[in-house]
C-alpha cells in the first residue's frame, strides 16, 4: 500500500479524510467496524490498539506524506 494509493480512495469514497479519523474509511476497516470479509489487515489478527492509535493520530494531524 502506498501513500498515493491510500489517498486516492476507492469507488466507495476516500479512505482517509485528513484531520478526521472518525470519518475515514481506513479507520473503520482497521477498527473492524465492517463485515469480516472487509476487515484489515485481511486474513490476519487485528492491529494492536497502539498501532491503530498511531494511524488515528496521523490522520488527525493531517495525514501528511512524511
């Protein structure tokens, strides 16, 4: 997964809404708020709370490519 790919979104809309982890589809997928076949990472255990919080913070801070 690349930064450009994540920011491009999908046919279902944006994956990341910079500044808003609450409305970012990426967080819904990582927090397992979707059906099991869509959850990320696919066919693996859920990311730790620490890892998900780091991604949430990155989004909240503007989702910059740095």
